C-alpha cells in the first residue's frame, strides 16, 4: 500500500465523530463497520484502522512455532517498528530531523 503526505481537513461533531475523507478510506481500505485502534501520541491522535490486511499480518504473528520468540516480545518489536515508521514519516512531512 502506498502512502501519501497529502493532507485534508475534518470536523468533529458534538459526539466526537469525524468523517474520514474518501481518498483516505480508499487508501486504507476502510469500509462500513471497520474498527480502528486509537492511540495518543506526542504529535496528536493516531487512528489505525483494523482491516483485513491488518488481521492477515497479525495472523502470522499469532501462529507460534517451537523456538520462536514469545508473542509479547514479537508484539513489542512490531509496535516499536510501526512507531519508528510513523515517527520517520512525521519527520519527513514536517521537515524536521
């Protein structure tokens, strides 16, 4: 999946709801009923859709084979890798290093 640094504006309703622009819904395969993880970050709110692509990636992590790392360790490494990618992407988009 290719990502872009294009930005858009959204508005929150009184209930805290927000409409994700259609170009982002298409890019991240967000459909009616898609759930998302919400995380507070130093830069703001990070919204991670839980799509079939995400579930497929996680399924490989959940299958344990003898001699593999414990799930907790592998999950922590995966989370750290995703955080580093997000931070690098943020740094590129803001021009900071």
